[in-house]
C-alpha cells in the first residue's frame, strides 16, 4: 500500500530534518519526503496537521511477561501497548519463566511476536544459565536464534571470575554484554536510595557505591577482555562520572537511563507509595539532575521505559514487599516530552534519544526516516492531554506513579513496515 502523510512536522535527527513536509511510503519503506516519487499514487492519505511525524520509538527495555507470567501481562496486551505508545521496536529482557537461555524459547517468542504484526521484538539472551550467575549460556546458539545481546537482568553475578569469562567469550565473538551496575553485597536487599528519605521512613537503603563499585569492576574487566558492554539503567551522578571517564579512555561502553529516573526522586516516595519503587531505586535530586546532564552531553546514550507490568497484588502491599517497576511503553513518549520541557532540550534531540540512538546501539534498521528505510513511524499530537488511568492504558499492567495524572503528548498513528498498526 502507498501512503502519503501530509501537513505534519517531520522530525528526523538522522538527517537533521525538522520541517513541515509530506512523507511518502511505498512497499513498506520510506519512498521520499517533500516531493512525491515518480508515478506515486497514494492508496491512503493521513492528514497530520498540527502533529509531529517522527521515526517509531525504539525501547531498550520492555518486559512482555511471556512466557510464564501471563497473569501480569500477555504478549498481545503489551504489543498493543507498544504501538499505542508509538514504540515500533523493543528489546525484551531474558527474565521470563522459563528464562530465555534456550534457543527454542527465543525462536518461539519471536515467532509469536512476528505473528501479531505489530512492534518488532529484539530479545536479549540470558548471560548465564537460568540467570543464576554460575554457568555461561550458549551464546552462539542464542545469537542464531535472534538474540541481540546477553543480559543477566536484575540477577547478580556474584562470582567475578564468571563475569570475566562471560566477557572474554563475548569479546571473542563480538557479542554485546548488557549489565546492571549493582554490587549485590552492597545493595544487600535494599529497597530505596540510601539517603535521608530512606532513613526517615525506616527503609533499607541501597548506596550509590553499589553502582560505582560495580562500574569500576566492569570497566576493569573491559580493559582486560576487550568486551563491549552496555550498562542498563544508570541511576547516580557518580555513575555518570565513571561512564564519562570510561568513554574518554576509549572503552566500548554505552548506557541508558529509565525515563522515570529523569523526572522522579526518592522524595516522591512520600508515605510509602509502592508505585515509586524501582530497580535501581529513585535517587536524590542531585542524581536526577546529573542523569539529565548525562543525556544532554551524550554520556548516556539512550532513554528507555524500563517497562515492567505487574498485577495489582504486586503493588497493593507495603513498600518493602512491593515488586519494583512501572508500566512504561505508553508513557515513554509523553514523559520524554515532559523531560525535554523541564530540561529545555530541543524536541528533535529528545526524540533521537528514544529512536535513532537506541537503534544505533542495537545495530538495527530503525530510528530514521531515510529513503529506503522500513517505514516505522510514530505520529503524535504534542499538545493533546490525556489522563493516565487503568481504562486508558492498553498494557495489562496498570502500575505507574502517573496514575490519575494528565500527561501531554498523545500518539494518533503508528506504522510498522508501512502498515497502520494503531490509530487513536
């Protein structure tokens, strides 16, 4: 089908494009913008007057809860949530049940996701068997099955020698190791940032040193092994400083931050509101501001939703018993717009942090409106307000600190491979 998107403000950081022009789609790919290609006849015209037309969002962390946790969410519900949020490509962590440490499980997940014809799914394979931090997974077989990297999710690898061997092996074959920078003994089952709020509320704290000690360990092993590492969900000012120094030294390191950590702090916990429990924990305002500066100066490569849907039973409990995480696929765009306004960041720059830049990290054909690229497109109204409620969220997980609040910026159309997969 040939599609013409007209009268919209096209924003594409990959080409430094920010202009009101028509976009033309043919055979599932970007055919041209501005002037129609020769002999082009539109089968469908989408009027994007007053709206932004940009590359589909690329989310580096979205738990789909299948297999094994269908009571929290299903593949169908979360893929619908993705396209409703303008997310056309997403990375799925391996902490499913069973864990994604077998090629057959990865192939099944990809096959089921492909059959839905919605967002593209890029699985991360388990770095160790069962995420137990003991035996290395079969990385070569998992790569053949479709894994784009290897991650131990939130499970620690307490044996540094195991981590060293994993990085050695990954470096030999060019695989990317994804790691959460948290030293488990220092974290010690803490549940909040180790600061005045945790002290006042009597909550077990996780010190910033849990992050910095682990980053120091990881960068030391990178120098020894030559492995490429992606740090998932940075949370502190000192962590940003260490990554900045590692990049200055030429280490092949990248990192991301969850959107909630750019907007919220441990002060927002209030009186034990379990919707504000995250892993890593929300830290103090100085850390939040340093994370924002890290995104702006390029130390932090991408922003993600860290989508973690839960059922009500996981959150309607005391703070210390609640499971960490928030639904995020549908909130990534409006919260990124909110951060951009607070940080006085130009809209094209903010959008590239959730499209072009994460796509580059993954090495996939996404995040761009260049001619010949797959037509994965998000169209949104930047001025539209909408209420975040259990009725408006498509995700099966209704857990969010933004419940019963209004956000600005709503997706009206999402296209994947030139097909309209969502329209509000």
